[in-house]
């Protein structure tokens, strides 16, 4: 599970900001909000979802871009060519000092009941620093410390002096997981590769070769159809065919409908092309179903930019509640997303520590992004979060 993500001196983030999924000690206005968190032990409970609001250009998307960039560096910096040419690290440019300083990315995650804190700093095409800590028994201890190409290893992390010369200035040590065969590194690399999914605003088609292979499983197909049933789309089945001409980058997806949601001798069924005959909202919902069913089954961490875009508010609310309910989220998957729909901003759906805002800092007049939670405000349990937000009491609005 995700515990925290931090970024500093990247795009609109001048200072280090942290999105935390650790529960705050706050009163809960509704008992059902207790289901919104997972108790790990007596000291730690984690939130299942987080929603991020903010005005246009305030930095919501930049936070997701930061985690996406960190992920790409972890998975791809082993390449011979400098990854910065493909995934450039752009420091905060509105300050003459920070533009010549490294950018920081750090994540704290929980894997098999052990907490790991991994991060790195990058300037231009070079890794300036890299570190890994873990918490074996309530106290954090180092495993790896790196300054430029000087490495320091700590037990039980093995010392690998014969391999470190292979690491170039643009390589992260974590990217060499397969070559070094170190269990701890492999666990963290696998978390980035298998447990984390980031969906940008453009919402790229999630149907790939892996999806087509999974789709051969009737149980998976049925789970996706059952996911869609409450939304009354009239979909009885989905057919996914392999990539082919004329567009080899997009599979053929057909949906089968009947007039009353059931195919019987009295009703007729029709087949529709998802990308040619369906609305953007239906396309997104079906693609979301494919992503979220897998996430709920395997306990993944999903980040989505503009989850509410092209979706009815009640559909968005239902998706959120699927992550909150123990019955539908037994593996404790997590959903972090940005939104503009203020009807979701209610104490009946979210705890105050689940609601986050991005805002431009107007005090220093340089437009850096601030990130903060509603839990930082002293407000009454019966407050109308949506109305107070639109009145500007929490910041993060354009007017």
C-alpha cells in the first residue's frame, strides 16, 4: 500500500510537498467513514482513497506527473541512453536558485507488513542522490545511501562493489533489479511495475496484449460486466479482439446490448463498436471497469487525473464507494484522483484527511504550488465542505 509520496523542485513545486495516506486523529461525523481506512497495526492506519481539488493550473496534474516520472525512472533508467531525454526532469523555473538545483522524488510504501522509504534526487541527466530505508521493528534504518556514484550499503542489504561501476550517472541502482538479484530491490521494483497504475487526463486505452490474454478468463469477463451492471448501460457482454489493421495500435472492442439487460428469445441483442458508436463517457467507464476490477482483485494503487471527467456524479461516487467497502475491496486497493465535481466534497463520503487541495502560493508572488489537506483546518463536523470550498474558505479556487 502507499503511505506517502513527496516531490520537490519539480514543475510547479518549489518546496517539498507530501501527499500522505496516513490517517489523522480527527473526529468522524459518520460511522461508515471508519471503513475508509485500513488498520495496519496499533500505530498505523492507511486511507483507501484520496481526492485532490484545486483551481486550473494549481498543480493537481503536476503531482501525478511527478509520480509518473519517478515510476518511469525506476523502471527505465537502466537503459544505455540517458532517460532524461525521454522523461526530462524540469525543476521549478520561477526561482533563480531552484532552477540550478536537483529535483527530489520520494515514496513510502508498505510491502508484506514492512515499511520502505525510497527516493532520489536528479539534476539534468545525473542522479545526485539515491536512498533506501526500511522499518523492520518500529525504527527506521538505512539500507542504501548514494551520493553521485559513491554507494554505501547497510545490512541486510548486500555490498555489491563489483557491480556498482556498471552504474552510470543517469542510472538508478533500483533499475538494476534483474541484474543484481537482490530480494529487497526486487520487491520495490515489482511494486512500481505491478502494484502502481497511473492514468493521465488523456486516459490512454488500457486494453493491451495483457488485457486481451486476461480476457480469455470467463471469470474476469463476468467481473467486468458485473462492475458495469449498476450503471444501466444495458451491456450483456464485451468482445475484445486482437490488434489488427487498419489501426494496429487499437484493438477492436465490441459491446453486446439488449433492451432489458437480458438476452432472451423475446428480446434481441445488438453489437456496437465501442470507439465508433459509443459516447466518451461510456468508453471511459468500460475502460475504467477493466482497470479497476484488476485493481480491486490484486490490491493495486491507482492514480487517476480527472476521474470525474465525462462521468455522471453518481457513477463517480459509486466507484469511490467500491474502494471504501470491505466487501468490494478485500485486498485494500487504493484510489487517488483529482476532480472538479464538488458534489463529492461531502462528509458523508470522505474523511477530512482524505480531501486535499492544491493552490498557488500568492504570498511570494512566484506561483509555487502548495499541497494541504482539509484535516489541517479547524471546522465543525456538520460543515458543508462543498459550499465552504466554493466560498474560498479552503483556498484552491480560481476567483
